[in-house]
C-alpha cells in the first residue's frame, strides 16, 4: 500500500512524459475526456428535460370547468350553458351514415383477362396437339391433361386433333365466348340476389362504369355451360358428342370475368358516409342543460361533455415550478449516492436510459389520467379514483434493476413515484403505493437470474402489491365495492409491470446497447458457442480466461464493482486469439517451435495487438453487448509490448538504424474507463506473468502481484478508471489468495513410495532443461529461485499480457543473457534482480 502512495505523485509526471513522446497520446486523452464530459452533460440535460416535461404536464389542469355528470347520475346543481354551441347527435348521425352507406351499390370489376386466359390456353393446347407427331399419344394426352388440370379421355383427345374441330373452336366458339364473357360472368349468380339496389360494374380496361339493376340476371359458370350448349345445338347444329368435347376443353379454363372489389366498395361507402352532414343538438346560451335533482339522460350528458371539452384549459405555473424543483432535488440523490460509495457514477448513456424510462412512464401516467373521464363514463365515476392503482409503475424499477444497482433503482423509484402520483393528483398514499411497488420489483429482479425466474416472480409481486393496496384502502376508508374493484386494477398493473420488463429489456439491449443480467447469465454459460470455439481452438487461452474470471469475480466483490459484468467480460476478453491461437505461448505445444522466431518484432507486435480488434469484432458479431465490447477493447489499455519492443531496439542498434517508435509497440487502447475494465487488465497481466514463477511460494506470489500492480499503476493505465489506491490494496490481497490456491503445493512423497513407469520417468527427464537436471541443482536452488522471481516481476513490469507470446518479458534496464532450453529455443535469463521500489 505504501508503494502505491509513493507512486501516486510520480504517476502524473511520468504519464505526461510518455504521452508527449507518443505524439498523439495527450490529444487522445483530451478527446476522450471531452467526449466523456459531453456525454455526461447530455445525460444530465436529458433527465432534467424529462422532469421539466412531466412537471409541465402535471401542472396542466385539463379538468377545469363545470362538473361532468354521467348518465343516471343526479345533478346537485343547475348547469346552464355559458354560450351557444352545437352538439353532434352521434346516434342520429351514425344512423344517417349507415343508411347512406347501405344505399351505395357494390363495385364489381369486369376484366378481359378471363377470356384472354382461355384464348391463350386453347391455342397452346392446339399447338401441342399439332406439333406432337411421332410422340407417344398417352404422354401428350397426359401433358394436356396436366395443363387443363382435368383428365382427357383418349377418344376426346383424338377428336381434338381433328382440323375441323379446331376450326370450329377457333372460328366460332371463342368469338362467341368473348362476347359472352364481356357481359360479365360471376362465380355464383345466386349470391347476387342480395344486392337488391344494383351493382356498379367497372371495366378495368376502359374505366367505364355501368350501374346494373338486375344483378340476379348475371350469368355464372353453370349458365355459361348451358348457353354454350344451346348455341352449339341451335345455331351450329352440332351433336351432343361435339358439344361435350367442346365443354371438356372450355370448361376447365373458364373463370369468372366479373369479381367483387371489396376494397373499392368499402372506400366508396366510407366516402359516402363522410359526405353525410352530422345531426346536431342546438344549445342556446343561458339554456338550462341539467336541473338540480334531475337524473342525467344521455343527450344531456352529451351536451355537458361538449360544453366542458370546449372550455379553455388552465395551467398552474406555480405547481409546475414546484414539481420541477422537487424532482431535481430527488435526482440529486444519485450524485450523493455515488459520492458516498453506494453506487458507481452514472455515465451519460445511463442517464439517457433513465430519462427515457422516467419520461415514458410519466407520459403513460398522463395518458391514463386523461382516460379517467371516459372510463368513468362507462364504469362509474368512482373508478376514476382507482385508475391510478393500475399504473404499472413497478415495471420501471424492474427494468432499471436489470442494468443498475439497488441505490440507483431506489433513487429513480422515488422520482418516478413522486412525478406519477403528482400527475394523477394523488397524495401520500398513492406515492407510497408506487414506491413500495418499485422497491419490491427491484428486489425481485435482483434475485432472478433467468427470464423464466422472472415469470415466477409474478406471484410475490402481486402479493406485495395487494398488501400495499389493502393498507392504502384502509387508510382512505374505501368501501368493499371499491376494495374489490381496486384489487382488479392492482392485479392488472402488476401483470402489466412484469410484461413491461420482459418486453422492453430486449429492446434496451438491442437498441441502446445495454447488457441485462439475463443476458450476462446466458453469456456466462460455458456452453456458449463462442466459448466452445475458444476451448477447442485455443485451450490455453480458454483456461487462462477461466482463471482470470475467477480472479475478477472475487476482486469485483471486494471493491464494490459489478461481479457479473466483470466475470463475463473476463471469460470473453481474449476471444480474439481464436483467429491465430498458435501465435500465443499458452496455446503452443511443448515441442512446438515458437512461430514468432520467424517474424520481425513489429509483425509479432501487430499479431498480438490484432487479437483485441478481433475480439471486439467477434463480440459485436455474437451480440455480447456494448459493455463487454468496451472491456475487450480496453483490457490491455495502452500497454507496451516490452519484449518485442526491446528486441526491435536491439536489432535497430545492431544495424545502425534509427530507434523504433515506442507507440508502434503499444496497444491502441483506450485505457480502462471503468472499475471492471481496470480489474480485468490487472488480473490478466498478473495471471499471465505468474506462469513465469519457478517456485510460486506465497511470499513470491505476493511480491509478484505487487510488482505488476505497481508497474501498471506507474504506467498510467488506471488513470481513467475508477479504481482507488484502497481498491488496489484489496485487489492485491484477493489475487494473492486466489493465486496461492491455484499454485498450492502437494506433499512430496518419499523416494520410491510413488512408483512410476519408465515412460513417465523419461517424460520427466525431457521436461527438465540440461542446466536444471544437473547434480548441482540443489546447490544453486536459492539463486535460481531468486532469479526466476525477479524475471517474473520484470516480465509483468510492462503491465501488459504480451507474455502470452513470449517465454519471458523483460525490461531493457535489466542485463539479459540468452541461453537455450531443452528444445533449442532461446530463453531469457536475468543476471540480477530489481527491488520493488526501484
């Protein structure tokens, strides 16, 4: 902890020097700060605008004027018309328009397509018959039958091929059919009798319309058959056999040429109905509409309603200003909650979501308040007082509980309850009912982990709302009828609250990019396709992600961050390595040669850096959510890939070239912007570099953790996160506890008590480097352990996890010697150690 305090003063100056040397670092930091400040300002403006709009709506009194008496209600005073006006007699107008619409004849379309279809198909069939010489007769017959959708007997088929038959059809029958269908053929002439006022026949081709007063006389398909047979027999003197052959050809193809146009008919009926002048009641100024003690009739109620609806609206400026000021003070509770540590500070995007929810539910409350009068008209005047209890106000906090902490839901619940109760004109009982419902729904949503469990929470939600309603009803001394009716309203509001949560949570996730607890629980399932692909393609990275997820979950609980977001982000933070898994050391087999040996340092650095971009792309492709995408992008910050940077510098010096630019070997960032992102950066670097510890004893693990945190902190990677020195101290303890458990030691069995096969012995011999398998290992154990510990500290000193691709990371200030391991690969060995405070 003292180390972190000492570094705090050095951090700002070093950070400025690093940014100035990088060129664009300072500019990027300034731009990021400006964007963050602009987003926060927009969030504050949006929530203040929402409160202002709702305050104005609550201050607008649209119920001023004479009291509205309902049908059957006894008037307690005389109501006199204050002006002359006309009131539409709705029932009389409706009857007039209904009669006018009924007198409008229906529209039937006469289309020439019906005859043209028959003509084309007959010509095509004759063409097939005339060009089928040498083909199988049955095959051609079945082809024609398929075309007609009716089986053609072989004798009929043979007669169709005759030239005289075809001339008869083409020369006499089809011209007669054209004229016949031009008059109109319907599907069923019996159904036309119901149009006793006639029909309007519209020629689709010419647009000419004809009113036919004898719709029952219009022919249908059966009449067409009979008339065609009569024409062939009387006029053409054809035999029964020929008549049957002709109908076998024409009948399957004949379709109605006159069809009912329902859309045009309905449009004309509506047009005629709109053209009808309404019927009015004429009310004179000073006329008594309702007398005292008289039961109000429907016409009197209509007159009262018209007079009140035309009354000028009033607005209470004082009430609106007071509601706005109180609302702003209540919203200020969010600031105090974040300053006191009860919740994290809200971003601009968070406040935008809160503003939308507050405004949406406030507008819903105003709409329900305006519907109070029509509802009272149909169900009774007392129902207007019970309608506010059907407001699904609990759904607002239930929706917020999926994304925010208890403290934020508590503060916003007070604001929404206060504004909605004010809009309805309710008092303290209504406000308490709303607030208790919000807190209950918040608690229930925090206990659920799946959408199915959310459905099960409906029962306790309804139970709690009913208890709150009974308490309010007894306080307000409501009778049994109102108690029973109010119960139905409360149940409806509770069910609507649950459906609001289930319906809007996916929309918030999809449109605004938030990630709900439901989504996070689904993503945490190790059977997710992306995690399964990571496990198969990069098993070392998969195991590393599991360990990091356990570390950050425990760390998040210790410092008050979101453990669920942190754990899910940790599971997916390295998914970008799927594309090139063999370029990262944890995925390389023991005998496999390091692929970076054949690459230039700059190319190796680009490959390491690319896994962040690829991870963001995969997160966006699999719809992991904006929070997870941001953490993946920030989990390396702007760390330096020290191994390849120093290697590039050495190569440049050896060639006599200019020094390499440090920014080319840094991750693009941005730096962690939240506690969760900073937490994952620390855990990732610590877990990756801890693999270099040769003898991970608890004391060495503790020193290693402090060294890594010190380097990351002094490098300025945590400057833009919300992590404090106290948080870093707690994280150090948590990480030490977990890593000590991971690198726990087993009891060493005495020699010979654990027999091994020859193969096991040979494998063990292969795993030991020649230098370590010598007889002098015991003598040099202390110095080797110290060297390994210091190498581990220096490997993590850069604060990045580039050790994924390096066997050891190092600082250029430490002298380094190069050796070879058992497989001929280079190995870094540090010749001296560095103190923690160096």
